[in-house]
C-alpha cells in the first residue's frame, strides 16, 4: 500500500470531520519499513503531510509532480490561526511541564482567543492502560477542538492512531519537535535556511549527536529504498486531504 501524501494547500483542508494529521519524512519512512505498527498509523492517517525535502524530491522523481513541503510547524500555525479566529480550543499532550508552560505563555500573547489545555505524560517508552486512560480522560474533560501530540516519532503517531476514536476532538495532530520550537526551548532554523531547503542541515549542525543518524544515516537508506525498485510506486498524491 502506498503512502497517500497531501499535495494541496492547508487552507483547502476541511476540519468539520474528524481527522488524524501526521507527517512523513525520510526518517519516518525508513522507520516505518521496520515497524509495521508505525507504518500502519501513517498509512491510516486522514492527512499525511510531506515534512521533508527528501519526500518532496521522491514524489517528483516517481510521479513527475512538484509538491510543497509542509512541516509540522506549518500545520501547527495554520490551526492556531484558525482556532484564534473562532475562539476555539486546543490541547497539548506531550513534553515536560516547563515546556508546556512556555507554550501556554506564548499562546496567551500571540493567540489570546484560544483556550488551552495541557498534559505532560510519563517519560517512558510505553504507557500502561491506566496511564492511557488518564491521558484520554484529561483530554476529553477539556473537550478541545484540536489535540496536538508531541512525543517524537514513532511513539506519537502510534498513540494518536490508537486513541483517535476515543478522543473527543475533531482534529488530532502529531507534530513532535514543534512543541520545543514553539516553546523556544529549541530554536528552529530561520526562514532564510528554510527557504533554501537547508533546514535539515542547520538542525544537524546545531544538534549533531541527536540528528546525525536521522540525516546522515537514514538519508542514504531512504535513497536506497526509493532506487532499489525504480518501477515500484511508494507514494500517491492526495490533493483534497479527504481520502477517507
């Protein structure tokens, strides 16, 4: 089954129906080839955003179609603007209490019309059934329009997919590092580097110990997957963001 990657504009997405939004990059593609549960979560997402130039280039190579990279930070800002206009609500699940507090403080200044809830889950690989119930109950008690999940891939995508039907929210969005970017605990590369398609390089320079494998190891691995069977298609184009 091919990944159905969104190629439209964020303004064309319809949020009236329940949606699970995730992102795919070269790292998550490679991890998905070894982790069926993670791959299924990406495949079953209602909107899968191309969050990486490697994915954009692979689609152009296989489909002959140019699409735009859409990052987790892009969908995060888009949803915040949407919620602020309609006096909506959102819930951040993930990260530390200190990071969540910084997020709330910044939101109060930049998006004052949004009601915000947060929950910092235990720092562990797997949650118990009771821990999952506590998290789901915390979200549902707040009843947000949007849930942002930030626990890094593949944990966040698996959790969001597994609990999608239990959550009382129209939009569930797995955005990982965006929690730290927005809290400013980690500085995102400037728009200058983003526009040059070199955001990945600056992140590598700033955090070599954490990022080297993602880019220097999984980059060639991803290229190998794409080139090992040139006649095989790995991606479909989703122009509407409503394939389900």
